[in-house]
C-alpha cells in the first residue's frame, strides 16, 4: 500500500529522525530524501527515525542517505555523492573516497580526466572583493574561517564608479553606510542630488536621487580554503569546475 504521508514529497536536506517511525510503513513512492554533503561529516547520513523497517522506497532519491536495515530501494537512487576540490560532484564509496564523476560522459567528451588521482589536493578558493571590504575583513575570524591560509591578492583594478539611489533610501543610515563602504576612501567621494522624471499613476513626476561617485578598487584574492562551512551554507567564490572552465574555453574557440 502506498504511504500517502511520505510519497511524492520533497524532504531534501531534512532530518526526519524526530518523526514517528510507524508513519513510514508501506511503500513510499517518488519522494526526494537526498542530502547534500555536510562539512566535517561524511555521507551517508541517518535521516530516518530508529525503528523504521520493512519500507519499500520506489523511484525515490536517497542519495547520501543511509537506508534503514530491512528496507529496500526499487528503481531509485542511493549513491554517495561529494563535491571534490575540482568542484564537480563525484560518486564515492562508503568511506567517502571518489570513484567517478557524476558528469563522466561530458568530461570524457571534452578530454577531462575522470581519474580520482587527478583531483586537486586542495581547494584553491578565489573571490572577487572590493578593497574596502577586504581591508575590513582580512583580520575578521568569521571571514578567515573560510581560508586554510591567509588569502593573497593576485590582481586588482581601480575604476571610477557612480552609484545612484533614491533620496528616500539615502536618508537611511544603513544605505549610506553600504554605499560609501564600497569606495576606497569614503571621504573622497562626490555626493550630489539629481532629479529624474518618473511616471506615477499616469502623471509625470520629478523625484530626487543621490548620486555618489569615486574610486573603487576590486581585488581578486586566492588561497587554500573551504567550499562550505557548518552552519553557513555558502560564501561567494569565482571558481568554476574544471569541466565548465574547459567547456567555456572550447566554445569560445569553436572547438
């Protein structure tokens, strides 16, 4: 009998161990229980409550999930998948060791190695960040936890930038701080009030904006780091997977 409570649902990244184990009885169809890899904890993960047994999972996604003893999986998926230092998803063994990339066919097509030995030993994290922000963050523990070594500035560029915000927004201190905080030197910015015309309920009206201009330097920083952290889902980085990088290059040259 199909379990109506847990069939055709999306429980991705959810921990169901607090649920009543009796509620999982029968056949569960078409549900996603998959888990993303958790920092510092190798998959597969326990997501079902103790006592769940005799369940048949049909066409379910159970990737990175430990299927309870006495349960079966039919026409579904129950792989161990990890993001490796090349930023591609790899199918792994129970020890978390990579076996083959999930996009194996595409990698072979463009000539990228599918040998786990060729996965970079370290994740070299790259970010693009404003100089002003980097100067504020470079000694901040919350920022440094993303890095296994102090990131180095590998290049940068300075340009003239103009930000324009509605005056009603500019009057809020948080907006002023956010805008001025992007400039190399907030004291050397030019601030002016400008007018523009907008259509409001069929009428043309004049509204005021605040225009801020000055120098903004952007750095590219690089160093050994982490893809993700516990309790923090993600921090922007500019790395691409090897496959995507090569694919872009080949498309650019028509190969």
